[in-house]
C-alpha cells in the first residue's frame, strides 16, 4: 500500500498530539515529497514513488548512504524512518533549491567542488555504483517490457565497452558519490551547498560525479575545466578526457532511466523528451571529432 502523508504523520509516535500541517513539494521526478511542520518545526518527508525497483533503487542503500552523507556534513540528517513504507523524514534545510541558471554564477565550479570533496571525504557508502552495469540492467527492463529508446541509441552501444576499457586502464580510487547531480539536488544555504536525494548513491570514480554534474548543468569546456581544477587542483588533459567520457556514460544510463519512466511513471512530466535530450547530447559526443582522442588520453592516464 502506498501511504498518504496523513498515514505517515500518524505513524510517528513523537508527533502525536502536536500541531501538524503538510504541504506538497512540487519537485522531484520519482517520489512524493512534503514539507511537514510539527509545532512550528519544518521537516522534509519523502514517500517513494511507484515501481522504483525497476529503476534499480535500493531503499536500504539509500537510507544508509543518506545517513553517511549527513555524517560527512554534506546532507540532511535522517530524523525518522518508517521501514514498512520505506519513508524517510529528514531535517529541513533552510536553503534554496538550485537551478542551472543559479549555477551560472562565477564561483559555481569552486563551490560545487567544495561540496563534492566534503561528501567524498566522508564515510564509505554501503554499495558500489557502476553506470555500465546499471545501463545493462536498464536495457534488460527495456527488452522485457518492449519499451522504446531514442533513435540511434542501440546503434551506438558498441561505444560503451570502449569507454569502459579506457576508464579501467588507470582506475581512480572510488569515493562515496551521489551519481545523480541535477541542479535541483543541490541546496544553497548561503554558506555551503548541501546535496540531497541519495537514491543512486554508491562508491564510484569521482570523475563520474564531476562529469555527471557538468553534463546536467550544461557546463561548457571552460566551466568543466574550472570544476576539474577546483576539485583535483589541476585540470590535466587525462582528467579532462576522463570526465568527458563520464559525461557520455551519465547520459547513456540516464537516457534509459527516462525511457523507463516514460512508460511507468504517473508523474506529469515529459520523460520521453528528457530521454531524447540526454541521448542527443551523448550521441553528439560519441560521433564528435574528439571522441577517439578522449579514449586514448584516458587510457594513457
């Protein structure tokens, strides 16, 4: 049974007898989110969306990693967990939800790098994350259910093992990564950027984290270079090439996620257009003049 927010409120003993109000938050592409105020204290309530098992969301991993991110000082603390519904209640962060427009500020790359270093220096996450493996899992769901993918997608799948081989030639130590860094998963309290929503979190190559967020924020070459330099101390050709390949892999995987969502999600959002947009970016990079050079530079380390 999918609980209502009233069910959740009634299931938390410490809220019994309190004055409680709930307001839906119109945000997110998977779950139902609410701002619940309990005796003037706001909370964030996350109720899972439907069929998220098809999207490879492991709620146990998400809970463990959300708690680890809070220890790192990168994410909100878990205040309550209702395991019967996989509902989590987080402390409310008095912060602004970010956007691609907000990240056009001159200091954005350095602020992002600072928040990522904070998360990556924290406790290890429960599970590992690998976009090649996740993409293969999504393709299985797509084949089983006859879900369409954008034109040209299947014709370009041969690029994935080539990218994977180049990245594995000189692997970087994995760190606890978020792996799904849309602008809206950053919150700005005026002093630091917080990172929220750990559904796809796992230990991973940090260049995936950089490439993923650079791709989602539509960073150009200069902004990517600033981000890589701010995180690593220098934007070497090998690191830049590695991040470019990870940008491709980010779109390769999340294109499939969006295609599945277009079939299963009740949320009023054009997931198919989202899938096509991401695939067009990835395809342009794979077919571009620099792709072979990125592979060679990354493999050479």
